[in-house]
């Protein structure tokens, strides 16, 4: 279970704080255990687990979900910046969030992301580029405000 912390971090981010991240990681590990016979020896087990996680998230997204309670953020140093980045990520499409989290946060290569998401590598690279640009555009007003001392 050495990859559960990374799985949990991505699940929390992709589920936008719905509180189901821990359950989803447990479900991922259970699915991995049940499907261990499908794991190819010599392949990347971390990428395989993330592929299972992404598939589980997509399966849940197809099911109707109850509305989650909105929690007030806790104020602490640096929290405003983290909150702004978090909100900018939340506005991005799920495809862009997945790509950014896998590529930037979890540091998977484009080839590994291609395998995890079952999309061509060219699509991974273009989505990653578009996702980064969309995030820059979302955060640009905040950067201009900070630069002006306001």
C-alpha cells in the first residue's frame, strides 16, 4: 500500500472535497486486489493503480450524487493562495484536472498518463498544454493583484 497517499491526494482533488476520497481509494485498492490477475508483471504498478482510480471516479460520476454541504475554509498563512489555486482547478474541466494532477502533481510521464487514461500520447500533450494555459488564465488576475501590492 505504498501508493495510497498519492491516490488519496488525487482522489481528493478530483472529487473536489466531497469527502468520498478515502472510500474511493479503498474501492480502488479492492478493485486492484480483485483484478490482480490482470496486472502484467514488469509494468508500472503505480500507473496501474491510478488507472483503476480514474476509472472508479468516472464510474461514480455517471451515478447521481447527493448535494454535499459547503464547508467554510479555515484561515491560515498561505491558505488564500492554496484556496485560489484549488478554486481555479475546480473550474477546469475534469479532463484538464486529471491531466494536471497526474502530470504535474504526481509527476507521471506523458507516456504513463496515456496508459492511465487510455488516450493517445499526442492528446495527453495537447490537453496538458491547454490545461496549463487555462490555469494560467484563471490565476492571472490574482497574480496581477499581488504584483501591484493590493
